[in-house]
């Protein structure tokens, strides 16, 4: 879509985030010190957008200095006190797959402050769009526990600050990290003003959340929208899910601000999942999101980085998203030597993937079935989080 106006795009990239130490415990078969979540993927993304000349076209933002009261709008006092105390010592673990080292409390506060700076600048009208390249990520963090490398709920903390200080009204979160956005779901379960959408690999992590039947509490029914996709899903499934379920839900909701929980771990080279996306699809998802933001909320869009564990490939996927934000795809020499020739059948929309998308669309009321709704596998595949006698899923790392 040609536009005549120059878009002002912000970037938060905080060096402190790269100094945070993740310490997930993978058990006795993995050498101590070997970690999935390291700074490298994000650091190399920053290097790549620098090398491509993209970074200098972005307005550099500093993280907001958040007070404990800002965190306490989302997290419990007990959790924050325990986190602060363990961080002041040798580090610790306050949940599952979310161990941390000395000093991580202050770094996590800066990470949430990075997202808050992006949200504030966009709501102020200082910028049109912003990208928060922060670490640690936040979308698994719950009010009273850390989960999946996430220590503080970056996006909800930023949104609650904006609601308190800037009168932010309806806001939509689109989480395309390959793991379920359980944090926003839990935090906003009863809040009809926040639409929390999650596209994720079905029952990956957390293994017991993210089913289509989870739609929000009575006061906010429909404001939680889960789109679990089968392992192996690629471009066809993701774009169909976006067009058939995500976009109609956003149009129906009419947000004032759009925030993306932007993980790159649905990429085919990511070690934490079994999906098949390439950098081109991340660019397509970003462009679709930008168009929806333009259509629905004056273009106000914040992209906050979540997962993505391939130091080799995450940077290329991230650069595709940054180029889309800058509308600089045509003049950017971004080569994807890995994904450009990936033509597996899973890149096309397959029948079992369409069934999953239609189930999510039917639950959301956004996507009427395009054919007779008969799913012969439903009896075996029904997603009931309380009854899993036919499937045993080991909890896997995010
Ligand atoms: Zn993830």
C-alpha cells in the first residue's frame, strides 16, 4: 500500500538486556551452563539491522525508569519481593524454566521499561510505530510466578502504565510467539478492554494452556482468543489464521493500540518448536499487522520481542519485521539463505491445519466454516485441558 507520509519508527535496544543470565534447569542430561535462551539471537538481530542501515532510520528510545508501583499493577507484592531478594543474591528460580542470575531484577525492570517507552512514545504521537528489542522476554510471566524465561510481564506492565497515565482504552495484543501467551491470558482473563490473541503450537508450552475453549471470564468472554496450530504449520497456516481469525477479531474489537508479542520461535530453524516459518512469513505477518493498525487505530503499533532461540535465524526473521515497520523491504539487502528455498508441503495450508483454524474461528465467532463442519478426529482430538487420558505430554522447555 503506497503511502506518501514518512513513518516515524522507534527502537528500544538496551544493552543491559544482553547481560541478563538465563538459568533454566534442563535436568541431568544437559551440562550446566548450556542454555537455550542466550543473548546471542537478539544481539545479532541488533547487529544485522545496524549492518543493513535500518537502525539509523529509527528513533532510539531509552527504557522508562519504572517504579515498583508500576510493576505492582500486574505482579503481586510477594513475587516482586522474592524476585528482588534472590536477584540481590546469587540469583534463583521463581517458577518453571525461568532461573536467573545476580542482578536480573534490575535488568527485567529495564526490559519492561523498554516496552513501556515504546508504548508511551506511540500513544503520545511522538512516533507512529516502535520496536522493543528487549530481554528478558515477558509473555509467560504471571502475576505471582516466573515462567519460560519470562520474569516480568513486559507488555501488561507497559499497558497498565499507559492506562493509568495516558488514559489508554481498548488495546489488542497479538502474540505470535510459538508458545502460548499464558501471561496476558491470565492477567486479562476478566478484562473486556484488552483483547489477548495467541497463535501458538498446540500444547507446546505451557502444555496445559492455550486451548480454543479458553475465551475469557464471564465478564470478558471472547476477549481471550486462542489459535492453537498443529506442529509443522508454515506460511499457509499462519497467514490463513491471521486473515480468517486474527484480522476479523481485531476489526470487531476496534482497539486504540495494537501490540505484538513478537516471538520468532515459530521459525523452521528454531530449536524450541516444530513449526516451519521463514523470514518472509514474519515480514508478511508484520505487514498485515501494520495495515490493520492503520485501518483500526491510527497506525499505533508496538512490537515487543519475545522468544526466538536460533542465533543463526532469529536475526533474519527480526530484520524482516523491522524492514516492514520501516517500509524499507525494497531497498533492504536482506538475504535469507536458509528460508528462501524452503518449499515443504507444510508451507501450504493443509486440511488438518485448516480444521484447527476453523475451530478457533468458530469459537471466536469470526470465521464461519467454509465447508461442512465435520471433524472426524474430534473425538480423539478434543482439547479438554482437564482430560488427557489419550495423550501424555511431557512439559517441554519454551
Ligand atoms: Zn516462545
